[in-house]
C-alpha cells in the first residue's frame, strides 16, 4: 500500500502545502498588475484573435510538450526501458508537481525517488537515476550557456536597456543588476557539475571516501548523514551506469538538452506572440539562461514570486508597454500552474493505482 503517513513523501503535498506557492504566485501577480504595471486594456484589445496568436499559443503548448517528452524519454532509458510510456509520464508530471510546491526542487526529488520505488525500481537504482539526472541538468545548462556566450558574447549580460513597465521600483532594478553578474552563478554550477562528473565517471571510490571524511568533521555533524549519503549515491551512480557506454550517456544528454532548450524557448514563443517588434531571438533565448540562474536562488516553493518578478524584470524590454506583466503571468501559467493542476489530478490516481497493485 502506498505510504501516506506523516513521514511519507506524499505527506508533503497536502492542500495546505500546495496552496502556499499558489497564494504567493497570485499575490505577486496582483502586485504586478495593480501596483507595478497596470495592464493596459487598450493594448490587450489591440491583440487580434488572429492566426498569429493561435500559432503562438500552439507553439507554447508544443514547447511544454517537447520539454516533457524529452524527460519521459530520459526516464524511460534510465529505467532500462522497463516502464511504459504512461508510467514514465506519471513520474515526470509528479516530479514537476513536487518541484512546484517545495523549495529548490527538494520535494520533487523526494517524491520521484518514492515513485520509482513504488514502480519496482530499487532504492539504489532510483537514487542513481536522480543523481545522474541532476548531473545531466547541470551539464546541459553549462553547455547551452557556454555556446550562447561564444555566439553573442557579453551582450547576454547586457541589461542596460530600460522599459516603462518597471518604473522606478527598486525590486526590478535589483533583479536587473543581479542579471549582470549571473556569470558567477554559471561558474558555481560549472564547478559543481565538473566535480560531480569527476566523481561519477572518473574516481567514484575517491568521491565516496572524500565525502565520508567530510561527514566526520565535528562542526558538520548536523549534516554528517546527508554528506556521507551523497558520497554513497555518487558511487552507486557510477556502478549503475558505468557499463552503459558513452552512446547511452550521449542519448540521455541530448534528451536533457532538448528539454531545457524547450523550457527556455517558451519565453521566446510568448514574446514573439505578443510583441509586434522583431527581436534577435538568440539574444532573447540567452536572456532566459540568465533568468534561470536567478531562479535557482529563491527558497520559496517552486520559486513562486521570484520567478514572476524576475521574468518581467529581465524581459520587459522585449515587450510592448502595458503588456509585460500579462505575458509574465501567461508564462507562469504554462510552466508552473499547469503542473500544479495536472499534478493534483495525477497524484491521487497514481496512489490509487499503486494501492491496487500492491494489495
């Protein structure tokens, strides 16, 4: 029977916990619309119900679908192709749901491990899958970010342009100032990813021993178990996937990169849909990588509040005056509220299915 006790990962997804990020997101949306940038009804009225609008919304749906299909392919490969498409879809949707209602995706990871276990994937295999996914996500980010910098250079950090929708609100000024220094965050992610890759693929025994020694440091006693477990997970990941070959790793890396590019391109599509101005789409895409670094920082569930504010701060100069806040809300509907709604439907059905299977 699926464990729904207070200690179960499922207990993290009560109605109260789900309502917290929703409440924060709604409050920030109201702040954007009422206080910061009142949505210009005349501007909205000028958006015709045209083929351009229809194509834009269909492309947005395509980007969301492509993002999830790439992740479904990845989890299917990582589970040795044993799980059906439907089960892989459930895992990805619930993983995204968990990430949406807990800070820094911790709950998403916890729930994913729990789901994999209920789908008859061993704990060691499940932990290895999640560890490798984390590494691939970092690697995809570093690869895409590096290529963009090679193509357009420091312009991807240039946030000197101003837009009327922001006015003189200090919070948006702070986000744009932060955007000019995201290369520091890139370096941190690159270093962590490099060390993780070294531990998994080059010296797993060294990594396990290193984290075991670190866990014995007295002033780290509070986190000793988690530190030691990290070393064990790196070692298990190496043992689990070292026989798969580079071709296998290349396939799942490509799937990961496609998923992240689709995630970034959602903003491109929405800006193209609602802006009559022709922008350099590569520079718009690069701006979403800058945005991604900022969203890594917040401790709010699913980045609620910070995501909406930073999207508007970084992308308002691409959008007509009076529409930036509206597009920020639409962007959030596609990549956050959509998964909250789907997850709330899928989770109880998944629990009922595994209960029937285990009875």
